[in-house]
C-alpha cells in the first residue's frame, strides 16, 4: 500500500496483480515522506517507510460492527497503522478527510481464473510442489485471492477513481502516471514474485469444467463487477 504526498495518490494493493512490482517501481520515484508498507520477502530497491503510527480505531470498529475488534486493537498496540494489502476503507479511516478526498486513488484487478492459477502455483511452490490443483480449490474460498473487499465499502460501492486491469497493465499505468506526473517509459522493468509459475499453459487448457464452474461461483462478484469472461 502506498500513500504518496509527492504525487498525491493512494495505491491500494490487491493480491496476485503485480502490486509488488508496482511498489518496487514507485519506491524509486516517490519521496522520503511518502508511505510504503513492507514487502515480504523484501525486494530491492524497495524501501518501506512511514507506515507505523497511532490512530483512533473506533470508526473502523463501529464500521465493522465489532467483528474485528481484536485485530484493530492489536494493530494499535503494535502501531501498525498501514500494512500490506490494506483495504481502502481502513485507509480512509486512518487518514485525514482532506487527503482522502483530494488524492487520486487506484488499484489493480485481474481475470479471476488467471489469478486463481497464479495463486495456486505460488502456494504449491511454497509447500514443496506437492499440492494438487484440486487440493488447493478444496481448501475453501477463504484461501482464495478475493480483491473486491479491498477497493469497495461494506455496501459493495467502489471507493477508488480507477481500477487498472492487469491484462492491460502498462497501457493503463501509462495514463495514470501521465495524469499524476510520474516518469514512465512504458514498463515497470520489475517482475517480482513471478517465478512461481513454470507452466504457462492458458488457464482454459488447465481447468476442468467442474473447476471452472467453482471459480465462476466463488468470484461471481468480481466477474460481474469488471465484466470478465472465461474466454477473455
């Protein structure tokens, strides 16, 4: 997650959407006073900074109807004001209304079938390459890369000005960076966390009909919201 006072933008980092690569790129252009949350494992030359601090957790506790009160209190105790994959709603609660209103807010989303496959390959490698695709899918939806709660409020309303499509990442970033005044030559020149997937077979040739229909159901909200289709 990034809050840039130099360029006046807020970047909400989603999962399996090149967010780390973007953070590494922007870390080299943004200012020392900007907020960059830590990356795990660290990726050079990214430098985390200004992410710790105190804030009033009451608004988000009320907003969440007390469901995450322990998590909120734990973050306050550890001064974890900003963190990786933080929701736009929590960022809004922890910064000034003026900053939230006047900064350009954007994120990235990805075709859910491709996203699931990418996430599976990452976890499979971390677990010693013994995890089958069915085993991954059968772990349940809580293990999947849901992103829409990160850029919408509790009613499902979009909180950002722009959702960049992963499939047209450099093109869309070019427009955003031009608007913000960030130098960009057309590519991030960084591919962090991209080495997990060795087999680049199209997802349409990987998923069975049953697997495809499971992903259809689980990611129905994101599919409808962004108009994704299985054939791309």
